[in-house]
C-alpha cells in the first residue's frame, strides 16, 4: 500500500510519517515527505529523534529522487539536518559504507550546481559531515 504523504504540522506527525516510511523502506514516500517539508523546520520536526536509519533513508531518498531535479533543496536538507539534535552522535555511529553513501550524495551536488549554494558552502558542509 502506497503511503499518502501530507505536510506534517508538528513533530509528532512528522515522526509518525518518518517511522512509517522507514519501516517500509519507502524511499519514494520519503522523498515526497522531504519535498514538502521546509528544510528549516527539520531541527524542530526531528526534535531529538534522529537515528542512523532515519538519516540514511533521508540520504538515500535525496540521492535517488531529489538530487537530479532539485540540488538546492538537497543542500538545504543536508544543512538543516546537520543542525538537529543528536546529529553528531548519529554521524559518529555510521559505518564506513554508510559514510560512503553520504559522500555519494555530496558528490552529486556539484554536478547539478544550484544558485542556492556555492562550492565553498558545499565544502564547508562536507566538513560538518566529516567527509
């Protein structure tokens, strides 16, 4: 059954949708969620609920379904994800191959240059992601 995604109005709703998306490993639904969610709201919506699995489904969804069409949105999501509670903890727990997936997403962004970020912005965000 395809998940119907509507814009979450609060952290609880967002958490419920993220959990459903993650349980089903539904990257299309996750991409839909990220497309309608204001990146600036991510730190509030995720609150202290960020986990490795959630970070990875966000990364995979952004890479497969958003990066080619809207690299600026991907950059914004990566930027605000790095501002969420537990980001440093979760990042530290990623395996080498999971970190490589994050790197792969970053590698796509310069190819699809956007007016929403400069290459310098990208380089400094890579450092935040310890890449």
